[in-house]
C-alpha cells in the first residue's frame, strides 16, 4: 500500500521481525533453495556487497535447519584485533595472557549444536585462518593457553563483501580454507539489481520504524516510492532501512511524500553522474552508460533476450556479445525456471 489512507496504516505497536522480503526472480530462487541449504550440514559462504542482508539470510537458514533449537551465534571478524578475535572464536584459559583473569568460552563453544555466523570472514588474519581450517575439518580445537581438546558440533555460515577467490589469488586468504567454506555458495545481489523489491521493503521498514518510534502513519505517496526506486542505494538494504527510519521520525504529515526524502536522494543523479564520469576515461563512461541501459532493458523484459533485442533495436547476436563484454548475466533478470533461449 503506497497511497494515503483515511486511518493510520502503521500503528505504534510491536515491530515486525526481520525477514526476507522479495518478489525478485533471482531472490525467489534463493528462497526456494533455502530449505535445501538449511537441511545440509555443510558450510555456507554468503557473498555480496555490504548491506545486502547476508546476516538475515544466514539466520533464515538457521531457523529452518534441524539446529533451529540451538543457538545462532554471530561474530564480525573485521570488528576485532587478531588476538581478541582468536580468543572470541576459541576461548582462553585463565592466565593465558595479561588480563585473562578467568576462563572464557569462545563462540564455537557457545554455538555447540547450533550455528556460528562468521561475518566479514575475508578480514580474518592468517593465524586465525589456520585455526579455522582445523576446526572446520576436525570439529575440535583447544582454547588459547589450554591443552584440553574440545569437540563441538557446529554448522558454520560465513559471509563476506569481498571477492574471496580474488583474495586467494592475491595471497591474502588461504585457498584450502576458501574451498572448505565455499561448499554451498550463495551470492546476494545488490539492491539496485532488485528494484522491484523496493516498494515491499519500503512498506515493511515504514511499519518497523513507526512501531519503534511510536509514529502512526497512513502510508507513502507513490511518487516518493518511485524516487526511492530510482536511487542506486550504494549501502543497499541497510541504507534503505536507515533512510526510511529517518523519514518516519522527521515526518510532519501522516503520509510520507517527496518532501520527506533526504536531499542526497533527490539530487543523486546529477551528483553521481558528475562524480563517476569525472573519474572515467571515455571508454569507461561509455561502458557505464551501456551497462545501465541494458540492465534496465533486461529488467523491463525479465531477461527475455528476444524481447530486449527487439525493444532496443539490436540483433540478438550483438546483444549477447555486448552483455559478454560488459559482464552482464541476463539470467538473473529472468523468473527462475523459465526456459533459456538459444543464441
């Protein structure tokens, strides 16, 4: 619902829980696979830009798994120095280092018979990577400063916003650990590639923010939703959620509208084009425009190549060549299960 109503649509009550919300064909395919991922015992590696919902997806896998009654334990590997990270993962014994005044159980012990979610796994330092590899292979480890081997039953889901295969090639991430983590890979698309989900997410986040901040609202104008759909969202879903909460808190009317949109969203196109193009060569600027143009056409026609080619007056052969050059995967724009076309 995006039009104003006579009565408040979003009341100040219990906030809606965090959940996966989508009508995007590729995301719907991932949701269909989620049950099979949940039933498995193998590690899952979720890759995607910051703010794309990797933790929400990981938690959904846990909730649908046989381990759902166990703990879902989180740890951000980029948020802690190496020594602290190692202690948080594996625990330590009393006296293991200065300040270790008591025994400390690590996250692997806390997640026994549950799920351990390791966010930003690409930031784990080499020493921690070695220990992670062992516990993934053997399901056992020793606390820092300890000699007793501790066995655990933990399912690991890792996430990263960097291309781990590239990090392996650069020598910054262990190849054996990458393959141990990458048994069940999941790639979450950025919000700009699932714009059809923005109205659904906007409605959900309005409800959450209105409940949280006790601000009854009647909805949001369609023209404001259209403006939100046009924005590229470099911070993805997290940025959208924060933007909606800001709009809800500062709203002066029961219905959100264009006047409630932040200035950076209203003026983004002019500023972004100047910034991006100013740092580009002519060829890069041309590729940038063509990629946006083709992705928009693929989105309109749900990845059906014959329809796209006809609409933009280009032969299918040239269209395939152009998409290959620009590294555009047209399959992600198609409803999953649709028959693929032959070139």
